[in-house]
C-alpha cells in the first residue's frame, strides 16, 4: 500500500505526482467489512507524497459507503458554547489580555482513526499493476463521518501534553495555568481563539501549536465564525452585519422596509393557516436566524416562536419570519458590546410567561445573566462553576431578580413542602449563600424581552440594557 499517512498530504504540497509502490506484503480484506468500495486486496504502508489538492477532497464517489459499527462508531465532536465564548472574551477584555485567532489547515487530516477503514485508490493515482487494490487508511480523511471527532480527540491529547486541561463545563475550552500565568483556548472545529495573561505566554503557546499542527496565526481577533470583533477603548464590539446581509440576500429582502420590533405584542403563533410553498427555505432562514442571536439576543424570543413550527411551517409563520428579517434590515449596525470592567458580580433576571403557548399551554421561560455589564446569558450555577475553572471565582452571591412576588416568597418560605425538586435546588443555593432571589418591578424586568412581544419604546430600552447597541463612535487614539 502507498502511504496514506495522510498527514503528509498536507506537510508536502507538491504538484509532482509520484508513482505508488506496492510492498511485497499484502492481504485480502475481510469480506465487505470496513471497505468504502469493493476491491480484492490492500497495500501495506510505504512512504509517498500526494498533492494537497487531493488531501482536502471529500469522499464523494457514489459507490463508497460507510457502515455504522464497522467503518465508524462515535461521530459526535464537541463545539464551544456561545456563553463560554462571551465569558472568556469578557474576562480577557476586562484584564486587557491580548486575544489572537488561529486557523488549522486541513485539520481533519491530523486525526488518528481507531477503526480499520479501507478506501479506493485516489483518482489519478491508481497503480497500473494493481488497479483493483484499495488503501488502508493510516489517519483521518475529509469525508469520513468520524473525522471531526478524531481531530478533536487528537487535539485534546496534544493540549493535555502541553499543560492544558479540559474545562468540566465546556469540553471545547482548554485552560492553562503555571503560577501566575494563565491562558484560555477555545476551539470550534478548526478555528481557535487564544488569549493569555501576557504576550510572551501567548507566543510560546502559538509556537508550540505550530510545531504540532500546520496552522496560521491570523493575529489579533478580528473575524471569527462569521462574527467581527473590533477592539475599542471601552472593550470589544461583536457584530454579525456581514452574516445578516448574506441572510437578507438569500431571502431577497435587502431593500425591504424595516420593522421597529421583531415581533408584535399580539397573541402567540399557532398551527393554523395554509402550508408554505417552500418549507426548506423557511427552515434554512430560521436556522440562520438562530445563529444571529449570538450578537443580537433581542431576536431570541421572535426566533424561538418561528422555530416551534419548523416541522410544518404555515403562511402565518412565514409572515412572522419576514417581520424578523425586516427588523434585521433596520438594525444592521447593532452589535453586542463587551465592556472592560473590574466588576465581578453576577446578576440574573428571570421571567416566566405562564401557559404562554396557545396550542400546548406550556409556559415560556426566559432569563439573562450579566457579569458586570456584559451579557453572558446562561444559567447562574453553570456560570459560577465556569468562572471558578477560569480562576475567577465569585466572592459574592449571585443576585437573581424576579417580578413575581409569589415565586420569590416560594423560594424564601421555609415551610413550603409541595413544590418541585428544582425549587428545592434553588432554595439550597440560597441557603448556601450562592444565590439571592429578589423582587424587581416589571418595568425593570429585562428578561421580559425573552418571553413576550413588547411595545416599541420598552423593547428598545430593554435591548439597550442587554448591551445591544450601535458601534462606538471612532475617536482619536483608538485602541
């Protein structure tokens, strides 16, 4: 067999095709097992070079197939949580740490396979003497179902050897600490965000990564996963304007009239109405809108409503989706601000719209959590654990504001018995001094924006409270 050490596919980029040399040892494969296509025999490994144009080519031959339990087992590969990204960036900005982004070239070729997998000889590289033989893969390849998982496991193994350790709250967060030196590494497939407590440590880690993988240091964080990141004198401004424009172009609504709010104050959507003509387009647009909530959390409730009916969208739902797009068209310049702050207090707002769904009568719950002035929007207990792992433990209780007096009394009343287990959990957190549940007037209940449609003036006020605002005006001597 020729060298399918497929790491060499990337390491040696050449346009010179070399002939494959079979080794004297080869054996017949097991009948039909682990084969991506029929062939009578295999080659054993021997070094050779393949051009990079093939190394990134996915397996698209219609005769190739992969069997569960034979060619692959587990395929799931973790990706970093949005709340983790916001938390790490918030800490880095507040501490004035440098933030870099890195890109791994042909990442999936760096994964090691735990299964035995055979594949056809690559097109254009078929050995004339053994045209019906197949290749035994030595490492992962684009197109294999387990390729993302194999890559992540390989990277995790390297990170552990380099002194990092996995976060228990998010598997895609790696933490490094040696004395007073700290670094955080976030990975989303082959895109990496790296921040460290000092530039020397940052460059040391980048050098170590370059020695292990073929990657590019793209410099200061600027554009990551469709999100632009602009460092300002006050912090970091995150925007998905380019992504939103692409969405509007796909929906043919670039020049539509803008809407002041993404959803009206009228009753919730129901399952009634005529079916839409193109449900696939509806689902695609709804899926894209979900990702847009990373920097526009004010869209969350409206997007949640249209996503409830992705399985059977109706014209009424399509009209609601178009209203969201008209709102996006009028707010293209808005983004999420992360401010540099010495405040380390965690404050949450929670709201529940009882029996809010007209068809199921289920409640609609919403919450938002702030670290200082920065919106992180995740559960407070999880965030407290994450901050502890990031060596930024909270010294004060998390304040949780609720506008329901009865709910606050239920948490604080010690003699109540017939309540759900989750209420007991919150009460235990209150008893331990980690959480304080307080009442807030509905006029200042910011979580309302996640559970119901609001009047325009109140919506804009709450939106600003979430730090969703226009970009800061350029000033002389900017960061």
